C-alpha cells in the first residue's frame, strides 16, 4: 500500500523510502533484458501528423499487418504495474525536490555542535584544577591531624606520669605511721577533693609550715 498521506507532506525520509521500494519493485518485476526500441515498435515508419502519416500506412498491406501484431500491446503487459504505481507518486516525488533544500539548511544548524565540546573540555579542566586544590587541602588537614595526634599522645604520657606521682603520694599518706598526722590528712583531702580551690592550697601551706 502506497502511504499517500505521508508522501504528500514532502518529507525527505518518507519519499526516500518510497523511491527505494519502487526501485526494488521495478528490478524484481522487469524481465525484459533490452531497452524499449520505439523505431522497431512502429516498423521503421517515420513520425508524422494527421492523415499524411496514415496514407502511406494504409496503402501498404505489409505495414498494416505489422502494426496489428502485439508489438505495442506487449510493452503494456510488462510495464503496466510499474507505470500505474509511479502515476500516484509523481506528485510526491515532485514535491520532494523543494523539500530537499530545507534538509540542507538543517545540516549547518548541527554544525555549531563543536562549541559545546570546547565548553565541556574547559569544564573538565576546571574540575581537574578544583580536584587538585581539594586534594592539597586534604593533605594539609591530614598533616595537621597527625600533629595533633602527636601532641595528644605527649599530653597523655605526661598525664600518666603525674598520676603515678600522685598515686605514690597517696600510698605514703595511707601508711599507718603517717595516717594520724594532720598534714597528711590535709594532703588526702586535697587528693580526694573534686575541685581544688585556693583554700586547700593555703591549708596545705600552713600545715607544712608548722
């Protein structure tokens, strides 16, 4: 079935597909190996007009006998179907010609496509520089974390050292020989106090000064 509704619109793709189909149909159905010879079909008679051309033909019986055979009906038997189909498509094919130029105009429209590619490469370059800057910041932060970790380890070591000193003082104060001493009691109060105030220090100084 010929898609007349699509062909009359003059779109390039629809008409191009129909031309391809028609060429394939013609190759599949045309079996005559030689071209049509119009001179042989009219038995070598010259072209004429009106009754002058008919006069010589009518006088010779051989020309009439040659015209009567199926010389002319033979081509219609071979070409009837292809000829019937092109008649319906001659108008769409003629409309196809002016529609080709808009297609040619559309091609340059897609030509500016390289511009976004340049923009994409620029964006990729900017992302690369930004990633490098962020990586440098990450490295700096990691170095700072390592420094803080070293400081924290030193402070913990110092804390454990002084804690051990205070633990030794506590054990001495808890010995029976020193437990009854008022100064030792003051030291224990300072050690066990949750908040060390100036008053405890003053009391400790007074206890050791006596």
